[in-house]
């Protein structure tokens, strides 16, 4: 603590190593943005960098491939929706939209809906007769029209595709966004859509890729040949000394490569190899892989195809993080868009007379985690053990007279299982005491015998 007139400063400072002073190197670092990333560069990385392409594709494909269930009371609604989505090639189109959203920050799916209006007109849900198809466009070719924004959301999108330019109303689009950014984001074009994944992981991706590349190049330096020549320093000072030395070295290398043997002067020359150790190189490469896996939430078992290692040898923790990422994609990108598309499909089916009413749409995605045969057998064994304990408990209550066998059978008939405590809670209090009032009270001799005492 330093005290001066009108000033008080708390903290440690070391003038010898400059710790805590303005000359402290450890405090001189500050974060600085690397600047804007052109869309063309994002495309090049996706096309040519296989590791980056897997980072973009793996979560999108995992989030969509397990399918979903439709929670509705209509008997034919789920099959009708499944057939319609297959006809629209929804699985591939949705996976592509998620990929482009992760790559460019956002994407839209334009729905070609037959409602009597054009693409640039608001959708008339009451006049929907069918849906002709869906098309995916990445953010790089889609520009929101902010001149007609409503509540901070664009009402029109201008699409500049290689197939032509057109304007589409927002009600005819399914919008995919890669996260949410604050209003004071450094890049205004990503404010509405979201941040491309490359911007967040480019440092770790570069370090991981270069570490693997430089690791292979170390093999060229693993063994270094050393040629010793007597009087080399004096020879290099002559006019032709450099040429003589180079010719001699080339002759030795050629003889070693062709004849696998060398002839050197026994008195003035020597030839030796120096080996370079690779201790620590593997740890450095593994560290870059761990960092890339951390920032992408993709485990190394998926990203690099390697077996789980380290403290979490099973890899379940890493897979759980990956599945959490896929669930976020399902909630933020898939759920709302799939629900909107399902409502339009049902409206078209109702207009055609395929269904007598439009069903309520509630979607539930299937679990991402699939149990193995061993895990499934363990679950079934646990359930069987629980059922056995319940049956034994029920038998005790029946023997005591607290439950009637008919009540147990009714519980099994209603739900296929029974909760004994719930059955007891549902019984009136007088029924619980039935049978106990008529039982004779134990004599003093019997009570003492049960307690281990001797009768008087």
C-alpha cells in the first residue's frame, strides 16, 4: 500500500521485475479484432478446409437426422405431415439452411405457397391451396429491406441469386439465425442474422491446422547430417573455396543416396548424423486439438475420429456438450420454422379436403442420445428390479390387509403399473383402518415375548 497526499493505491508492485508497473509485459496485452471477413473467404474455407467443413456440417446433420414426433389427437396428421415433408425434401433443405446459417451467419428458406398472391405479397393463410416447394438461400445473397421494417423486423427480403433477383415477403420465408448479437456489434451486417462460426474459431482453427502441418515437416529435420572438413575456414576464404566445399558435399550426398555408402578422407574429413527429439510435440498438437474442440463444442471423437482419452475416458461428457449444442440448434433454428411449415401444410391439406380440420401443431424432437445394447439391457434390468420390489411390497400390504388384490389388479389394468403409495393416499381413512379394529390385542405375555422378556 502506498500513501501520498490525497491519494491511496492498493496492490502489489515489484520494481525489479516491473510487476504491477506500467512496464509489466503481462498487463500489456489487450484484445483487438482481426477485422472483417469477406463472404468469399468463408466460402473458400468451407470448400477447401475439410476440418472447417466438418465443424460446420456435423452439428447441423446431427440436429436434423433423428426426426421428430407430432403431438396431436388427429389420427392421420403425423403421416400426412411426414409425407408432405418428404415431398418437399425437408430434411436436406433444413440441414442445408442450418449449415449456411453457421457458415455465413444466417439463411432463409423461401416457400412457394399457392395462395393466389405473388412472392412480394403478404401470405393469405385463409386462401392457401398448396405448397409447391422450398428453396434455401444463404445470407450472402439475401439482403433484408429495412425501409419497410416493422417492430425492428424486415418485412421484405431481396434475394440476389445466380438464378435471378427477386423480392419476397417475410411471411413466405423461414429464417435461420446463428445466435443473437448485441446492438453494438462491431459488424452491422451480422446484427440481424448472427455471427459466422469462423469468426469465433479462426485463431484456434489456424493453430490446430498449422500444428499438424508443422508436425509432419519435423520429420524432414528428424536426422541432420553433419559434415566436418579439416581446414574448412581457411578454404572458404579462398576464391574457389565455396565451390569446392559445395561440390564435395554434393558428391558425398549423391554417393550416400546411390551406393548407400560414402568415401571420405580418413585424416581430414568426418561425417555424422545428429538426431532431433520430438519430446513435447505431441502434447502441443493435442493442446491445439483440445482448444479447437472446446470453442466448437464438438468432441474430438467426432471432429478428429480419435478414441476418447484423458480423465474422461468414456467421452460421455464431451458428447453431452455436443448434444446440448444440437439441442440449441433445434430450439433456435428448427422448432419455430418447422411449426410454421407444418401449419401451412395442414392448411393446404384442409383446403384440399384431405383432413376435416386443421390439427394443433406441437412438435417434440426425438432424443439425440441412442442407447447401446449393453446400456439398454442395463435399463431393462433396472426396471425389472423395480417392478419386483413393487410386487413384493404390494404382497406385504395385501397380507396385512391394507390393500385388496382387486385394487392391485385395477392399478395394473389402468396404467400397466401401479404406485402403492398413491393407492394408499387415494383410500379413505376408514378403509385403511378396516380389518385392524377386529384383530384381538396381544396379551401381556405375548408382548413381552416379542420384546425378548420373560412372562411373569
